[in-house]
C-alpha cells in the first residue's frame, strides 16, 4: 500500500530551496522560480498560533519579497480551517494538481526507443539550461531552478533528449530511499505525441529501479491530458490532489 502522507513529505524534500523559512510549523518557501511549490506556504506541520495572525505574517513575508502570497492546500494541511479562513479573505482556488504514484517492477517497465533521438544524462548546469530553453524561462527562474538542484540532498538523475543536436525533451528524478519522484518533464511543442516523453520517463524509472526505488510518484496538472496518458502507461494513478489559493490578480 502506498502511503500518501509519506509521498507528500518526499515531494517536499525533493523541492528544497535555501530560500525558505519555518513559522510555527508552516513552511514558507520564497524562491522566485516557476514552480509554485517553491514559492508558496506549505501548512504541513503542527500549528499553535492564532490563524489570522499567521496568515498576516505570511502575507508580509511574501509582500516584502515582491511575491504573491500563495497557499498550497493538500489533504494534510494544518489547521483544518485554513482554507475557509483564506476564502473569507478573498483567496480563490486555482491550478488543481494530481499526485500520482506507481509501484515499480524493473522487469515490466515499458521499453521505448527511437533511432532519431539520443538520451543524455548531463550536468546540472546543462540540464537547467535545456529546461530553460524549452520553457522559455527568464533568468530569475533559471537561476532559482539551478540553486534548488545544486543543493538537493537527494539522489538526483537528469536526462535530456536530443534530436538533430537540439534538446527536445527533459526530465529528472529525485530518489529518497525506495521512493522516487519524477519532475521537470517537458517536451518541445513541435515534438509532442511522438513517444519521446515515454522514452525519457522509461529511462529515468529504470535508473531509479537499479538504485533501489520501488515506488515512483509525480505531480501533474489535472487538465494535462497528454501527460496523464503517458504516465498511465507506467501504472501511475492518482492518490490525492492539491490546489493553490491566491488573491485576485495573484493566481499565477
């Protein structure tokens, strides 16, 4: 049986940043990158202070850094009344994400191959540059991504798919014991639907299996049907969902 709470903890560990603060059990991440998980409040741990005061504090912290105050709402948030209190302040839900997991079996991982695509396991710097090129990331997001990967304490693997010498897809894993997370899977728009993402994910999961991973997890936006279809082939299924709460004009 897959432990959803443990998967949530592993996901938090996989996206660590030096730009984070703890406040009465809440984890405030203030990295100015693309990933909202790295620039939102994660109310995952115990809470003792009055709720309104805690929310006020979070709004000040993010405002001082010119970041929107975003709250990541999972089934594990504390206290239970957080979402209701934020709604009363005008916060609205957006971007529902599925957390999916699959039990790995190295003997049955699907094999994908394409003669016109080469998979390379590059340095962190080369991987970050490839991700930035595919996403069109500005310098601040690129550097925040680089910082997170360089300082991660987990066993990370990075893969870039090249066609005609150009990066056309990327993906990475972060392994913590028998759990491995799949992140940063991006395919160039012109190359989608050709099985490249499946090929890349197969390589990443095979490597993770070889290094002791037995359960994989990932996070995918609920409306991303093509990606969900790819992950379904590997046995991924939703174990819980989360969403964000933000104020009008700041849901981004």
